[in-house]
């Protein structure tokens, strides 16, 4: 019975990553979760409780996706990318730096999924107008989406998953993660710049048309700033982030409707609601795995790590979950490790190291996080091909170095 549960759960995760016949990820995960319930391998009450545990994550994702789609609809991301081209002064190196900074800001304030899904097409359109090789700039979107995803609690939905109801308030979070985040961002930039130095020798073609932000775009940008302030305040007081994020997203959509009545319907239709189903299915699958023995195995491993000499535990924990994230995807790994860590009396440094591994580890392979999977799908829609091998070639150089240095400065 236990082996059957493990088989169904792991098969669902593998199929989610491979997407046979291009069937959407949520179909495989939700199908596996439903099969567990129908066969009685997971009691339906436990499944419902597992889905309910993700409520804060669903609300957070809903608000962020609404804000990101509004920004896309009003051309905010196109404007940001265009401004970068205008200020590049015909230098590909300067353009690369500006695009990387834009990706950093979007990741920090709107989550890594927004950088992967919404900023990436805008960057592609801008670099095409600039007549430069797009690969370095597109890779920067993918890598910064993970490298900057633990600057703030709102920068990655996985942060909410790992800490759950024990999410630290803003100031303690910054004390723990600000320095590792800075190291991660800087090291990732430097190594990626070296890897792509050949294509950064080009000259950037100047834009013939000045980029202007519409009235709706300015309002959307203001709403994003308000959302950022509201979330920082909620985080500062140690409050859950889901409800305020969703509320601000809904309010922004209502304000936009006063200017353009057709906009809300278009925006709501464009949101990838299947992401919520995917996350709910993963919560259910991880609950089944925990009941099948994964939780106790993880806790035994964590207890062993706590016995290691000072400093070694965080390196082993961070590196282990980073590698697992590339095998199983970081969201289920985050759910599983977060559940186990939250049940320890004083996980301390281990949970901080695990979060860095879960957020930064996916920079090794394109299947490591939901953000990079969505990034790859966004490129395919634009008929751009960056293969998993090309991603791995760059990630194998920059991820281990940035992960090791970030863990070393973690205090």
C-alpha cells in the first residue's frame, strides 16, 4: 500500500515535469491527487485539509497574478524594458545590467513568477528592437527570478510554503536573508556576465520611438507600489500575506474598470488560474507522501543534521534540498521540508538554509521551479528556443557557487 502511494505521487510529479503530449502540468498533479482519494489511499478528509492548508498561498498567487496581468495589459513591462534600451547608450553590457536590475525589482516586488511569465516577453520584444542576440537577456530573466526570490517573503510563493503560518516578520526576515540575497544576486550576475561575454560585445540599435506609459499604466504602477507597501506592512507585523495581496489585486482591478470597463474581463481571462489547481494538487500529494512515511524520514534526517558541527548543518541542508528541487521541483520539496521543519522545536538555521536551497537551487535545471518552467513555456509561445541543455550549461556554473556563498554568509 505504501509503495503504491509513493508510486502514484512520484509518477504525478515526473509527468508534471515532462508534460507528455504537452498536457498541462496541473492535469497530471490533480489527476494523481484524485486517484489517491478515489482509491482510498488518502482519506478524503485529509485531502480537503491539505488543500485548505494552502489557502494563504492561493490568495497570494491570485493577487500577484492579477497585478502582473494588469501590468502586462497596460504595457508597464514593455515600458520598463524600453526604458532599459533607451538608457543602454548602445552598449550591450549596459543593457544587460539594466535588464538584470529590472528583473531583480520585478522579482522582489511581484514574485519570481511575474519575472518569468510577464517580464520575459517584454524583454524579448525590446532586445529584438535593439537588434541584439536575445539569449543573454532571456537567461538573465530566468536566473534572477530564482536568485532574487528570497529578498522578501513576497518574492516567491515557495517562501510561504516553507514557513507556513510561522512566516517571520519583515525585519527578522531581512536580518536573516538580506545579505545572502545580495550575494546571490551579485554572484549570479557576475558569472552570467562572464558566460555570455561573447554576445555582450554587440552594439545596441537605438529605439526610434520614445517609450511612454499610458494613464492606465501609471495607475497600475501606482497600484503595484501600494501593493508592495501593503505587503511590507503586513510582513512587518508578521501577518499572513495572502489576504492583503488578493485584496490589493482586486482593488486595482476595480480601479482599472473605472477607466476601461472591458479591461477586467480580459485580464481575468488571461490569468493562468490552472496554477492554483497545480498548487492545490501538490499540497494533496505531499500530504499523501507524508502519511506514507516521508515526514518521519525527513525528520530523522533533520535531527541528524542538527547534530553536525556548527556551519556544516546549513551547508548540507541547503545543498540537499537544492539538488532535490531539481529532481522533484522545488514546490513539492518546499512543502515536504517545510512541514517537517515546522514540527521541530527549534529548526533555526536549518529552515533558513533549506529556504535558500529551495529558492536558489532551481537555477541548476529548467525543471527546478515553477517559475523556470513557466519561463520556458513563455519562450515557446514567442517561438524562441533555449534548450534545457543550454540552461543546464549556465546553471551548472553559477548555481553551486551562488548557493555555497549565500549559505556561508547566512547567519
